[in-house]
C-alpha cells in the first residue's frame, strides 16, 4: 500500500505549460519535470517560454552575476 497518493488530475484553474508537448494544460497532466507552472490563466501559461526567455536575458546581462576577471578574459567562467 502506498503511503502517498499521486495526484493524477489537476484542480480547475491551475494552468501549466508542458515542455515536452509544447502545449498548455489545465491541471498537471504531465510529470513535474516536464512542466512549468502553475499559472493563474491559460494565457499566462501560453506565454511561459517568452517569460523564461526574458528572465534569462535579464540574468545574462545582470552585472551582479559577472565578475571583472571573467569579463577581462573574454570568456564565460
């Protein structure tokens, strides 16, 4: 007998973006390792990859994440 029951269906109103199938899902249909969310709306989940790209670009250009030694060497450290 399992100690913890795995939740196989999501709650209405929970939206996720599945990275494997590249689609928006209501409730967690796919494993957690393959999804982003939860999001408040279907539209917000549909823009998950755009938001991730924006955040990655911000982090890539954030001077707090780059030291001077790494910049002087011309390569990423």
